C-alpha cells in the first residue's frame, strides 16, 4: 500500500499532505487520487461528489495553473473523508459470466451483484456505450446522478487507462441499483437546446438548479441527449443572482459537495454556464455547508 493510500484510508490529513509532497508530477498525483476515488466509490452523496471532483479538477488543470496541485490535495482529502468506513475491498477484474443477467430485474430489485455481472457480460460488447447510457437514463432520481456518474466514468476511461475499465464503469452500475425513481416517458416534444440552457443557467446557484446543468452536461453528445432535454424542459426557472463573479480557488470541497468546482468545469463545455457561476459562488459563501454532515 502506498503512503498516500494509507493516509487516505486513515483519514489522516497531515499524513496525506506529506505523502502528496512525494509526488514529483501533478499528473501522477491526479492518477493516484482519481484511482483511489474509484476504488473507494459508493453511491453516497460525498463519495459520488468526490469522484466527480477529481474529473472536474483534471478538466480545469490549465485554468487552475499553479493552484492545480492544491486543488488535487483538496480532492484527496475529500475523497479520503468520504470513503465509507465499511467499504469492502474492490474487485478490479470483471468476473467470468456465461449467461446475460436480467438487468431490468437487477435494477428493480437493487441487486448490485447481478448488475455488475451484466456489465462484465457486456464489457467487450461494441454496443456497450448505448446499453450503458440507456440504463443510466431510465429515471432521473437523485438529481440525475445515475447519468451524471455514468458519463463521468465513461470519460475517465481514456484518462485512467483501459485496465481499470470495469472498476470505473461499475461506479455507474452501483448508482443504477442504489435507488429507483419513476421511469421517465418521452413524449417526443421538440426542445430547443440553446433556449433550455439559457433557462437553466439563470438560476439561484442552489444544489438542485446546478445539478440540472450537470445533468444536461452529462447528456450532451450522447444518444440520450434529447431524452434529458425533454426531462429538463419541465424544470423551474429560478431568479438570477447579481453577485460579482469570483475566480476559482481551492477550498474545502465537502462544504458544497464540490458543486463550485464541478460548475467551473462544466462551464468549459457549456460557456453559458459562466452566467451561473456568480450565484454558485454566492451559494458557497453564504449557504449552509455540508462539511459537518456525516460522511456515512
């Protein structure tokens, strides 16, 4: 076990900072922190947002510049703190599966193991991307995290390497089986994406309104994009904050479930989200923080 992972398992912040000093390169540090986030993943609010924070920090590495390493340190501290104390040792290699499990039944029954076996069965399927995002977008319970996490896992594959593909995609599978909402039925309504984005970014910067944007970001460029556009077209519009914009600086990510960090990363792909950032920063500065909540 590396000194960094030992410190993260112990939730020892001073030891974590000392271990990080041993990393000569920022990319090597990112890989270590992100891989720990995958291995420690659980469908709890802090753990899933620590996972998303790692990818967001990577997306913002150029914007963060000299503070990138400090933000990675905050990601490491957040990830270590969010690890559930009863976390089981992760299985990195996919199990051998001869017959395709019933994914519908696995999701309905919350059968995580059966869903993992479904993933293992289809891991080399050329149609896996379509199957994976179909499953991730059946319902949008918990602010759409099934699709948000699934898309983040898919994006991380070429960054972390194909060897960890099963462990990465399993993060999405765990979300599918952890909770269940009402299946969203598409009606085929026409939705203007630009008009919808303009509605969504003129918001109050709250967790709910920003996660609508995160959900849209997760859907863009996938075959389920229209499905998400139609779902979000029913979202309420909040009043826009007039707070002055602020630069992104490293901060205690548990305070807002890394919402501010993730919002800045999304703004790189959806420039209109810059309109929303002042409200997001105001929410970070003045709303109730979540760092005092139990990580369990």
